[in-house]
C-alpha cells in the first residue's frame, strides 16, 4: 500500500524538476544535434530564470537582492560549463551509435528547445511556491492556535496574594499563609 504524498513533498519534487529542466534541455539539444550557440542561449535563459526566482523569493522575504556584473558573469560561466559538459557527453554517446553533425546556425527549433526548459522551470517554481506558501500558512495558523491554547484560561480573579508563583486565597486556612 502506497502512502499519499504530502504537499511539501510535491513542492520539493517540483523544485527538483525545475533544477533538472535545463540539463535535460542541453541533452535534447545534443540529441537534435543543434548548434553550440543555441547552448549559450539556453544558458542565458537558465540565468534569467534563476534571477527571476531569486528576486521573487527576496520580495517574498522582504529583502533586497544585490546583483553585480561579476556575479552575473560567474553564474553564466558556471552554468555554461555545466550545460556544455552535458551536451558533449550526450553528443559523444550518440556518436558511438550514429553519425553526428551539429547545426551551424540557429533555427526555429532552437527557440523551442530553449523555451521549453525555461517554461517548465518557471511553471514548476511557481506551482511549488504556491504549495509551500499555502502549507506554511497552515502551519503558522496551527502554531498560533497552539500558543493560544498553551496560555490556558486566565488567572483567577480572587483577592489572594501571589507568593512564589502560588496563588493564596484570603479564604484559605491560616497554615497555608
């Protein structure tokens, strides 16, 4: 018997899908034998989606994001290296089984292969954020209710004295005073 998935597991699964969208896009470009220039455009789309997600998360947290040119170039270089590695490994494996000839120019299929992973990543991130926001709102409500219950009923309004945290009523026998 399988256990039902919690919404937070679904949100994490969607985040994983958004992370894997661009490496899958690089592998698809290799399978379709597209131009390495299209891979650079895929990297730029990956960087743009990452920046959009970073700004959205910062806005939700109420913080400012500082993005510099050096950060952008470093991010672009790292992402390009990752996608080139996936592209080269996939093309190398395909070359073992068939003739390969990479395209020399950009075509309409390149735009589709760039837009598909970007759309998948954006959609998965958006759905994941909405699920997580709803679940965290539920947890916040439960915690607020639990703290309200933990305070318990209000202290009795008797005319007694409080000594060391104990309420001593004026009606109590004298030995307790």
